[in-house]
C-alpha cells in the first residue's frame, strides 16, 4: 500500500457492499470510501437481491463455518441498535430429510453456543404452533428442527437504514452503472469506468455486484485484455422466484407470530424452499424451488448466465410457470388451505 491515505471504491450497494463500506468508514474515519450502485439506495425498485421485503436470518447451517459467521451476524442483529429494529426472533421450523437437524445441533455444541433449538419427531412437530404446518409435505422427512433463536429481518428497510448510517459517517454514494474495471498493464485495478464514460479511481476496488459480477468481469476481461479476469464456472448467476400473498384478517391472527418455514428438500427432491411470516403490510412471502440460468452471448463467442439486459433485470416480469412455483411452495407448507390464496406480487431475485 502507498503512503497516501487509502481510498476505497465499492461497487454494489447490496448487503455485502453496504456492510463493507460501513465497517471501513468506522475503522478508517479519514479514508475516502465510495459506494457505486446503478440504483439509488432509496429507489422505489432495485435489482439487489438484498433489497427485499424480508429475509430469513438464521445460523442453522450444517456447514460449521457458515454457522459461526451467521451466529456472529445474528448477535449483531440482536444487540446493535442500528440493526435491532429490523430483526424478528420468530424461530424457524425446518422439515429435515437428512441428518441436517443433528448436524446443526452439533455445530452449535462445537461452537459452545447454547440456544433454544431441538429436533422434534414429525407427529409432535405438526401439532405445534397451533397446527400451522399440520398439512405440510412431510414425505421423506426424518424430523423437524425448531430453532427459536432464528427469525427474519425486514431486509430492504434494514439495508436503507445501514446505508444512511454509512453516508452519515462519511461514505459517498454514487448512482452510476459500472461498465468495466480499469486494469493497468501491471494487472493493478485502479478504478472503474461508468456507462457514461466517467472514470473513478481508488487505491482499493471491491466488487460486491451480486448476480452481475460474471458479466462485469467478462466486459473487464475484454477491455483490459486479461482473460484471467473472467469468472468462468466459479461464479454463476441464477434466478429464483419470490411471491407474496396479502393475508386476510382471519388468517393474520394465525400467521402473525409464525416461525420461518423451511422445506429441506435435497439433491434428489429439489432445492429447499421457504415461507416467511407476514410483513408489517400483512404480506406473506415464499420462494420457489426452481433455480434457473439465463445463458446468453454477452460478447462475441462468450456465453454466460446473467440477469436479463433490462435496467431492472426484468425482475417483475414473471412467467405463469414460475408463478406456479410459488403456488407449489405455499402448498407444500399449508396444503389444501392455501388453494384459494392469491399471490399478488411476484419478483425474480437474481443472485450468484
Ligand atoms: C429468492 C431468494 C431468497 C433469499 N433468501 C435469503 C434469506 O432468506 N436469507 C439470507 O440470508 N439470504 C437469502 N438470499 C441470499 C441473499 O439475498 C444474497 O446472498 C445477498 O442479498 C447478496 O448480496 P450482495 O450484496 O452480494 O448482492 P446484491 O444484493 O444483489 O447487490 C448487488 C448490487 O450491485 C449492484 N450492481 C451490480 N452490477 C452493477 C454495475 N455494473 N454497476 C453498478 N451497480 C451494480 C446492483 O444494483 C445491486 O444493488 C436469498 C436470495 C434469493 C435470490
């Protein structure tokens, strides 16, 4: 590093970019920290996967490294006044078709963490929470993991609040589309070029561009001549559908304090899917099990999966088939009673 004060250019203001900016400015209050995103942080609609009605906040991972990192994040959600208002400790209800529950419980033990979590036999679990999940799909299920210390967060609201705080502390927010990285002949990345031709420079450039990353690296490889910048199979963009149902008054009573539901399908039976409790607008959310690629020729002879070219990733254009994915998701949690629920909002969420 040079003797000059470090400067940081962070591309992408989703959860990774904003968190990086926030922590950098706290650690180096005199540094120049700039967040660049194609969308303003308070835009009506954003493409960030992190910009969402809600997201599960959990440490129920069978991978111990994930479990430890998520426990640290959850500690922040539960104690830091910046995050705390957005976290809801509703617990999670995880229908397990493998040794998942035992692996999670063992991870907590190995990490020396005590929490209200246990594995329940299916017949006992389906009677819990007033029988909310009694009609769920338990085919092939071994047991149900209930972790009362997990929950969900109002993701978009929280992201906005932390972004505002970072700006208040001195982070600069630039709304611009980045078209390529600036890489010199010594393979040093000195900054970025925006779609309108502006060059922004910094001693450190950090990419937090989510699903757009492989495409940005592909363009950067083409403009710099360094083929090794390409992501190749290391980073692949995929889309998943989410859908919302406005809960009627009668059902709201039942669902208001429900845990986050997970259907732990596996490699043979499909990706895991989830059901999130109603938001303050009384909307319940599901995500579906179809994870799809959008592989296109982005440059002559270069085929990669990337979000659609539209400015908003065409995230609100959801096909009938993908909407069925959400109907299916509600069905495997709530059975017949979900048949008349109309999912009014659908969005495709792009991530890597
Ligand atoms: C359907 C679905 C459900 C999920 N549920 C959960 C959950 O319940 N709990 C959980 O923890 N995780 C969940 N995830 C995963 C989580 O959403 C992502 O891991 C996380 O949001 C990724 O954050 P990010 O900052 O990397 O990317 P993003 O949030 O996608 O942010 C990337 C940012 O980069 C910007 N950007 C990209 N390219 C450019 C460019 N060229 N120029 C300028 N700006 C650019 C975008 O505008 C965007 O704001 C879910 C993901 C999906 C798809």
